[in-house]
């Protein structure tokens, strides 16, 4: 293939690049392989958590596909911060910033070595949006591949996930679960490789990858442990080479309409509230304006059709068993809830990819749009005098969509979690966790330990929780996150006091406090910003740069501010 317009020509072509080629010869490459397009094969393989341990195998398969199609694969890895292990302590502050480090590390590796294309294989929550953000930033031919979900564990004749363990911690604190039961559950909840099995953040973003058109149809569904994933990996390597030949790049695929498709599949599956962060951040990389309220508008018009945990009954494996994500996409497309004309990495449109797909009979995982589980999606955007810049709540599976109660205010998750474990709260309370936003945390911690403990104590339906931080995709209950502006910049949540009456109406999409504008103004005049939590290092740097959650908590100007695009030939 002629490299005249490919980035790798800068590192491999001409007499002046003899020293560069010497390094490739040192790694066993032939002259023919050096002359071929160089394809970065990046994964988040590591031994931090089960989400990632199956990715090395899949990366090897992707490399075989690249080679078979006339390319030269160059494998590298990026970091992971695994939410399940970071959860419930200060380590969680590293999670959201890791998304930016992932995207940055891929960009720098590709730029530094002049790679022509990318296959990205991801497992844990932030690795999925991080890799897709890098693909959009670089705009080189790219194929995304999810590493697969974990199989369910079995405990007392029922399927379980790690969420059951988190909730059992609260049950133990309440005396409802014995230590022996907790220990037995923790040993069987996660039986092997793969990301958390419910419709939590990893699976939500995996479904997004297919809806966006960045991943091969069907690739998001097979569990990580199944070697059938290797076929998708190999095919991903072959397809990326076709994209190089055709010049089809991510920004032609990920359009505003494709982003709306992605938001729709999150809503239809009762997916993670984190999608309201990641979709705007991905749009930002491509220079597309698409914020929390744009995502919420799609949520509002999309029915809930998949009965998935945490709000429903089924797991990702069950989706695979009935035909995969394509089933969900087809039901939405036929119902008029997707844009079928969007391009995908297959070179065909979304509608063309789904032509032969049919909703199977005799299954309960996905229902027709004519009889939805809910007429609007499983997530709702909120706005009001407590959240002028928005907030988000997952309502899938919830019976009560409104709540009014007195605020119990905590200036950190740690303080709230301690109160919960001591049962120092009451039914009817609105627990407020602030100074946990992107800048104030820094890092916008997830609150799964706290929310799960409340559920484990049997009070999940009797209290509400609001925060400028965020929630795990596994969170359930009336838990409102991403409240903006955040407390650290003087948002209204910073002005709340114990006893203030907070009013939540998820049906109407509102979040308010019963205080006059005069009272809020008086409190704002008395408020002063706290000292930064970190004075140096990665979290300090992140806090200096990060923007509001409404726009994806991004740290640079994005596609709208770039002067040259790497994929144009070496920007």
C-alpha cells in the first residue's frame, strides 16, 4: 500500500529514516512489514482486576487479523483504574482522571511512533470512553472492541454480581447479613475474567460502541471468558485495514446523529448515568457540541425496553443469549428511535447492519417498543435552583419518582458513609454529599459503597441522595449525581444547610431547594472556596484543568480548538 498520505511514512520511508528502520529490524520485522501500514493495537490489559485479564489474548487475535489483511501491528497497553477496587476510599478520586490519562497516553504513543490506525480493546469503565476519545482525537481509522463482561456468580441458587457484595456490606452493618454469609458471597460473586455483568458503566459504554458504529456488530455481547471473542478481535484487525484503504475515519462515523443513537441505547437499557459524562466528552473530541441536556433530551424520548440490572432482572450474558446488542438496536430502529443512516466501521449504515436481525420470541430480556417497561428511558436529566447546570438520575426499576425531605449535609463521601454505617440518618432524609465534583474532589468519586450500604440496610427506597460527584452504573435508588455547578465553584449545593427542604421530581425533571433567591444570595455572599485537596501531582493538575460535568468534565479545548488533525496526515 502506498504510504504517501499515511503518518507512518515519517518514521519508515526514505534514506533519512534508516536509523528508524534499524529499530524495527531489531524487533524482527522485515523490510516488507516496515513498508506496510503500522497499526497500533492498544489494550488496557493488566492484573488490576478481572475486567482486563482477558485482553492480552484478544490483542493477539487482533494482531493476527491486521497481519492477514496486509498491515503491521504494533501492540501497546494503557493504564486502568478499576472502579470496583478504587470504590469507597480515596483511590476513587483517580478513576475519572484516568480517562484523560488513557486518551492522552494513546494519543502520545500514536503521535510519537506515527501509527496509521488503531484497534482499541478495553475492559474497565474508563478505558472504554478513554480509548474512543483517543480515536476521535486522532481521527485515524479505528475499530473499538470491548473485552467482554464477566459471567454471573452463583450464591444460594441465584445469579449474583459484585453489586450483591456491596449491598451485603450494608446488610452486615444492619445485622441482616452474617459475617459468614458475607465471606461466602464475596468468594463466588465474580467467577472469572470480565467487566461487571449488569448494565453498569462498562456494559453501557460497550453498547454505546456498537450504537456509535465504532465497533463490529455483535462484538459487545460475548462474555470475556468465551474464546468466541477472539473471532471478533481477529475480524476487528482485518476491518481496520479495510478502513485504512477506504479512508473511513472516526469523525465520519461519530456524528451528532450517531451520538443520539448512543444516548438512546443507554436510555433503552437503563444504563449508567456515567454516559452523561462520557458521551459529551467523546463529542468534545470531535468538536461536536453535545452536553448533559442534549443527552437528557434523548433519554426523555426513548422507551426503556431492556430489563437489565441494577433496576431490572437480567445480565449482559442474557442479552448475548438472545442475540446481543443488535437485538436492542433493531427494536429501537424499527420503533423510530434511532438514525439508521449513520455510517459504521463495516462501511455500511447502522440500518444495513441490522437488516436481518429479528426480536426473538420466548424471551423476557427485551420487550417491544409497543409495550415498554417505561415510556421514557431509564435515565432522567434534572434542572432547578439546586442544579442550574443540570443533574442526572437513573430511574429504571424505581416506583417512586418524587421525594421531599430535609437535607443531611456532608462535605465528603467518607463522612456520609460513616454516618450510614452508624445508621445516623433517618427515613425521609435527603443525604447531600458535596465537594466531590470534578474539581472539588478532585476526580468526581462514585458513591456505590454508600448507596449500596443504604440498600443493604433496607432503606434504599426511603431516602434520597444528591451529590456533585457521580454514581456507579450499579447504583439504584433515588440517587442524583453530577449536580452542577459543583460545590467547589460555589454552586447552590455548596449553600445547603442541614434541614433545608429539598424537592426532587424525576417525572418533571426538577431538583430544587425551598429557599428564596434572596436567601441563596445571602448565603453565597458568606461562602468561601475551600483549600484544594491536593497541592501537587496528577490530581492537582487535573483539578486545575477540568471543566464542568455538564460538558463531560473535559480538560482541553477539544476538536473545536485544534489547528491540525493527526489523521489528516500528521497534524
